[in-house]
């Protein structure tokens, strides 16, 4: 039964006409292929451009990372310098008091001795 049906379908299909083909002028066909070649060239150029731009984006990201590192180092340096300023200020507060100078001690000792002599009315032997 399958064979009879297959033979019948082959006979019917051979009796039917095939589709007509469309005739395209050679000039239009040539212009189409020329436009296709132009588009392929543009596509390859744009592909190269895209690759170069992706590389440039990578370089900019790397540069941004370096800039972030430099900024972090600068902030750390600023913090360390501020700490050093605090340490120097504390040291100056401890060292540079007026009463911690040597000449103040000498003058204080001399004046203290004179005041003590006059207070207890000490006289030197004659």
C-alpha cells in the first residue's frame, strides 16, 4: 500500500509545474555583490576597531587601579604625617617649657639663695 501511494505521489508531482525563476539583471547583481563586499570590509574594520577599543578599556581600567593605589598611599602618607605632627607637638610641649630651660634654673637658684639669706637674716662671719 505504501508503494502504491508513493508511486501515485510521484506521478502527481511530475505533472505539476515548477516555479518560475526571477531574472535579475547582471548590473543589479553586480551592485549587490559590490555592496556585500563593502559591508564585509566595513565589518572587518569595525571588528578590529572594537578589539582595539576593548584593549583601551582594559588599559584604562588598569590605569584606574594604579590611580586608586596611589591615592590610597597618599591618604596613608597624609595620616602618617599628621601623626608625626602630633608627636612633634607633644615633644615640643614637653621640652620647650620656659621653666625647663637651664638659665631659668640658674637665675632661680641665685634669687632663691638671696631670698633665703635675707629671710633667715643670715650674715656671713666677719
